[in-house]
């Protein structure tokens, strides 16, 4: 169990609402739908109402300094079945990319691979007390596009299983383009913080508002206040 999963959830009952994609940027087809992840009739482009309001606020803040730039919604609502599918997919990708033969791996090697997966992906738990963040409709994976609609290069792809995904990976670099990657990651972080989102400590692209991870990170920053999560699995 991760420490943030100990945070109590007091579900507020706010509904999921569709993200108005015309206001933002999005890739079609959606990355996980392209892999045939099992969404059934559900769509990844939904969020809790207040989370969406805050996201709109973050984009407005971005456009104060960067007119016509947009937030690109890579992923938002993710049912647990899709979480399970993506975790399994990522494990298989790690095995294949390292040209490993699963049948020849020791249990220790297999456990190490799963540890790498779970450093970046939440466990697809069906326990209502430990929901994967995206299953609450309160978490989003995002990046930025510039005024010409081009993806801003953040120095690594979303979902890359490597330290290059850590938000501050390029913080100490004085060279181009690494310095620019850091500046653009900081820009994304600042506009999201201005709208009260919290960032996943290992992932420059993952933000949430009102879920267990948000409450846990907020608690670290403001130890005198008591934070709970308002959003559980939906
Ligand atoms: C890996 C990334 N897409 C992601 O969403 N990670 C978080 C922690 C999750 O699985 O909820
Ligand atoms: Zn995420």
C-alpha cells in the first residue's frame, strides 16, 4: 500500500462530466483506446465537475503568459478494468523492450519488473478504500501545445518508465534543450498549482485535485490542516 492510500475518502457525490475537448487539445484516437483498452461504453474524456472547472482555470492562467497555448488532455477518467489492462500492457512492453524471455526469468527478476511498473502505475485495486487515482475522475495526464498546435517537447514521452519522467529530472542542466524541457515542465506545474492541483512526485504529466494523492501531498505541504479525499472510485 502506498502512503497516500491511507487517506480517508469522504465521497462528495459530484458527477463525472464530459471534458469540452474543443476548449483544450487532445489526440485522436486516444492512446489507450488505440490499444483496445476495455472502456465499454465509457470514455476517458470525463472528469468530476470541480476538477474540470479547475482545469479550465489552469488553462486560462497559461494563456495569460502564453496566448493561444493549450493544455493537451492525454488521459482523464480511467475505469479499473482499463487500469488493469494498462498495467499488464506496460509489464509486457518492459519484457519485450529489454528482449527478455518471461519463461526464463526468475521470480526475483519478475518482481523487479513489476516494481518498475508500479513506480509509475497505480495498482488496479477494486477496494473502495484504495482506488487507482484515475478511477475517481479526479486525475489527469496532460501536456502543453503551443500557439501553432505543436506539442511542447518536455524531454520524455508521457508514460515513459524511467527516471527521465521525474518532474525535476532536468532541473540542474544548463544546456539546451534540457534547460528548456525543465522550463516547460515548470510552466505546466505552475499553471496547475495555481488552480490547486497537485503533481505526482514521479510523473511530470500527472495531476489531481481532491483525490487521495492530492490530499496526501497537500497534507505534507500544510501539516497543520487536516485533508481528506472528496473523490473515490466512480
Ligand atoms: C502512468 C500514468 N499514466 C498514470 O496515470 N500513473 C498514475 C499513478 C496512475 O496509474 O494512476
Ligand atoms: Zn495519471
